[in-house]
């Protein structure tokens, strides 16, 4: 069993380079199934979720190899039409449902087990199913397996009842080879949706309007291989921005698209933190004072991202005054609050709103990661707490953060990964 051990109270100084976007990679890798060719995808993050998606593609018959670090080559010529994504793999990865759209788009049939991943509320796929049905597919379920089939997919008008990133991307995947025009209305607008559209267009698709609430896809008969570089990870960058704001110091975060970070930057500035934008970097400067209180409401892009809500809660837990966070995207995303209370935070939750009464400091304690972004929040809490914080369930954190110990150590954090066996601690990575 491995854990992170953090000795808090150190300010952060230096540079961090951001990895490729997790949420883009997890859609772009299965999108390669749509062409019977070789795709080279650059800026792939080396994280658990991505590695699991690669294993799923290999199970389906694809050949994959890393030709250099973070550069993945995928040959999808030998994928079989009747190949199914097994339950034991799909349960480890929510994004496995993108194989439904990709396989349906290429072969006219697909079979995938219900997806897994982090749990912080119901993750219905009804809008995915409805989108596929409007394109002409028949959907059936048997146990945990969802199957889709269509003699021929035909373009259609698909209106999303609720803004859904996953459904928007899945319908895009199914529609790129469908006959005629598909129009997705009330589409999600996140940066990784634009990235998926750009990748599909690099393979010869005709996708327009990504990044707006109306996406138009004119079906093409064939797609070809391409070389494509994934955008930087908005949430990884935001996590380190909040870490610097909470711990104090000055860090420059490189390989980012500052526009993607505007909602995060705005809340940090409102909290009294200095944020300086460069062409492909942001610098965060935090003085010795406590941050200002503020009100945060999560919203679909371009609003404040739900995936940054737990990290922001840590910053506001030491703010001067009472802050409020409203969660409008997911149910049950405040599970991590109990862990922060163990460290001395004063937070009350009423439905989808958390009231945070700022304290002077947090105290180190044994805590656990309840999900990926909750785990990131525990890391930040450990960085600012007095004493030692031990973080369990670190596999959740490594689902979405590449080389997190090395990156934090590189800017001055006192963090180690330890292997805990029969009461002994063996340092695996980090600094003492």
C-alpha cells in the first residue's frame, strides 16, 4: 500500500510544466478507432486513466506503442467489429463509454459495460443513448452491458436536455461518419470538446461550431490517420494555481492556455491573489496574508469548473471570513468535506451549498482521497497544514495527475510517496 506523506508549511517557488489534458486524451484515444489507420498523439499524460484506456484499445485489437515519452502511436486497422469492452476494464474508467460512439461510428455496432470511475453522484447516460437513437441506432442492455447497433447511421438534430460533456462528445464520435448533417444543440463547450473536434477534423472529419452551443457535423465516408498534440490540462493547471495561492510563494505554471483558466484566475484574484498571464503561462503570487472570502458557484464552461471545487474549498477554508460554494453540476460532490474537518476546517453543507468559515490554519492528520479531485484537495490541505498529513487512496489522485510528487517537490513542497508494509515506511519518491 502506498500513501503520500506531506509536511506542511513550506512556501512554493519555481516552475511547473503542465501535462496534456486528461479529459481530452480519454476521448481522443478512442476516437482513433474511427479510422483504419495509424494515429500519432502527442502530449499524452502518463496517468492511470489513460493507461487503462490504452489497455482497452489493445484488448479490442489495436496496436499501441509509445514512440517517445508522452507520444503514443495507435494502429487501429485490426480492431474487430464484434469486439466488446469487458466489464472489469470498463468499471475502472468512466470514459470507457466513448468506445460506444467510436465503435458505433466505425462498425455500426458496439458493446460496452457500464462505465465506472469516481463516484460523486448519479452519472446517467440517457442523453448518450437518446443521441445514438436519433442517429438511427437500436440500444439494448443485458446486465451491465450496453449494446448499440445500426444498419446505417443517419444525421439528425440532437438537442441535449442538459449540458453534458460526455454525451456531446459521444454523439460527435458516432456522427462523424453518419450520412448527412448532424446538429447538436445545447452542446457542452469545454476546451476538451474543441480539442476532440480538432482531432476529428485532422483525420478528415467535418465538425464545425465546437466551443459554441451548436455543433454541426457533416458525415464523411472515410477517415485517415494523423499526428495531433493534445491541449494542456486546464484542471491540473488550476490545481497548482490554487496550491500556490494557499501555501504562499510564487510559481510559474508553463504549457497552459491562459484563456482556459480565466474563471479560476478570476476567483483567485477576488481572493486577493496576484495572477499574471503570459502567452503560454500563468504566474501566481501569494503574500503572507490570509486570502479574502468569496462566493463560488460551479457552472459548465466557461463558468467555474466543478473539477476545481474541492481545491477551491481548501483555499477558502483558511480565508478571512465566511465563504460559500454552490455546486450546480454534480450531486454528492462534498464527500471530501469530512476529511477537511479532520484537519480543523469549519465547513457545513446544506444540500448543494457549503458554508466555509475560515480558520487561521489547518492541522495535519490522516486523510483519504474520496475521488480524483477530492484527492487533489487533500494534497493542497497537506501543503498548508501544520505538522504531518498522510493521504491514503492515492490511486485516485494518480488517475489524473502525472508525476505529482515530483512536480510538487520541484517547487519546494515536502512530500514523499511511501510504501507502508507491516508498519514500516519506505520512501518511493519525493524529498525528506
